[in-house]
C-alpha cells in the first residue's frame, strides 16, 4: 500500500517507517525535523521535508497523482494516491502544554484538523493516529482498559482527546476510517540496531537513565519513594517501539480489510518501578546510574498500567519485545 507518514523521522515514526518498508509498503515521509533526525530516516522511504502546517504543501502532497497521465514518471509528488496516513507529528511534553497551551492548540489541534479536512478533500479515508495514555488522566481502576473514563489532567492529553472525538464524528459523517492507538510509555530502540539517533532533550525515564549510565548527564532525580508500590517508586507500563511499530502496520491492514474503526491501548499490562529500571540499566551497562530521591511530583499516579486485550482480539497483537531486559539492552546498543 501507498502510505504517508507525517513525523516519520521522529522516535516512534522512524520505527514504524522501517516496519512498513519491511512489510513491503510504499512509504513517503513528511517531516520538518523540528525534533526528528535525518539519520533515523529509512533510506527506502521517499522523504518530503516540510511542515504539515503548510497547507499548500499538504494539499499538493495529498493531491498526489490522481490526475497523473498513466505514462508519467513517478516522483515524490506524482505517486499514486495515498491509501493511509499515519500522524506522529505532535508536541508531547505535558508540563510545557500547561504553560503554553496556545502552542499546543496550533501544533496538535489545528494542524490535525486541517490534515483531516485535507485528507477528506482528496478522498483519503484511512487515518492512524498517535493517541496517548494521557487522555485517561488519573486511573480510577487498574489495569486501564479502553472503556476507562477519559478525563485528562494536562492540556496535552486534552488535545489528544479532542482529536479522538473529532475522529468519531468524521467517521460517522464522512466515512473516515481511523485507528486511535493509545500508547503508554514508549521505550527501547530497534532490536535490529538500524535506528541509532538519540532523542534530543528527552523527558522520559528510560532515555534519561541511559544518559546517566553513558556519562551524558550526572544524575537523575527519582520523584518520591513513598508510594504504595513494591519499592515505593512509581510503576509505569513500558512498551517497546518495535512492538508499537507492529501494531501500527496491523492496524492499517485492519482498517483496509475490515473497513471498521479501531481504538486500542498499546501496553503490556505489567509495569516496572523507577528503581527496577535503574537497577536493570546498571546491570546491562555495568555502570552506576547515580540518582537522588526527591519529593513527589504533582499529578504523578503511583501506578499506571493498561490492558491490551482488545488489541489482541481485534488485530492479533500483543507486546513481544517489551520485557525490561530487552527494552534496556536495545537502548544500551544506542547509548553505550
Ligand atoms: N513517546 C511516547 O512515549 C509517546 C506516548 C504517547 C503518545 N505519543 C505520541 O506519539 C507521537 C510521536 O511521538 P514521538 O515520541 O515519536 O515524538 P517525536 O518528537 O520524536 O516525533 C515527532 C516527529 O514529528 C515531526 N514534526 C513535528 N511537528 C511537525 C510539523 N508541523 N510538520 C512536520 N513534521 C513535524 C518531528 O520533526 C518529529 O520527527 C506524538 O503524537 C506523541 O504525542 C508518544
């Protein structure tokens, strides 16, 4: 199939692009490299460098070659029309979204709404969307399933929820087919070692732990060790990016084959504490991960884990690469 991946040079998008190419799909990437890395772009993909908020560019790209004469040579902008669009290009820092909601409105909400309208104008109907655990807010029960109330506690999570709701309306009103994929904590690097560009200014635990082990930063802070968990530190559900990538390809195939929408948690159902992650990183790297315990951070629940039973039922997916050792080892290949 012919697919457009917006944000395909980013952390998750670059892994999905490799998986799509491995599965034999034709991939075009649109990326403005605001956080994405050139070195992570799969050379098999066609790269269009630009901003998805540039509506002239977006229109031209999605217009593709619907009117192309059959003998024309294909170029990036004269390929077959796209069957599906994957959308990874968003701002994702929850704290920042509370300080600068206006920036998140433009980058996450307005840009996505314009993209959806442009897709519909060009009759492109399959949309795979990166949603987030952040749409649920504080857990009311565990593990979180897809029916859990969605009450985001930060503006970032709210932007994802508004898009999810818009997708439901567009599905009913315009026949858009969507896969809403709610990721928990993405981690790890390509187990085949093809993606080696490190995330810049990471905000998540695992890359920060890696940076400390690699000597790129002095130490890390552990926010609270008095939670009601097995060692007092917070438990999170970490999902390997290769597992996320598989789920994306299967979701696209489901939309096309079944012509039905999907809303799925992508998680493992198990979690690891902050200290377990640190100790595993010390074991794998053979280096100390210097850390200090500081006070709890506002808005951090003790435990966040989710069930992906629905993903198993609907697309036959479950996490296969997400054990802690594999997460850490695949990251140490990049950081070590
Ligand atoms: N990383 C996680 O743990 C996590 C968890 C839940 C949801 N998500 C969601 O997954 C998606 C991808 O996350 P990621 O971690 O890969 O982030 P990332 O920042 O690594 O990737 C985003 C990519 O989009 C590109 N981009 C940004 N704005 C653009 C624009 N206007 N035009 C064109 N390209 C643009 C960036 O250059 C980058 O390549 C995001 O929507 C994020 O909200 C991520």
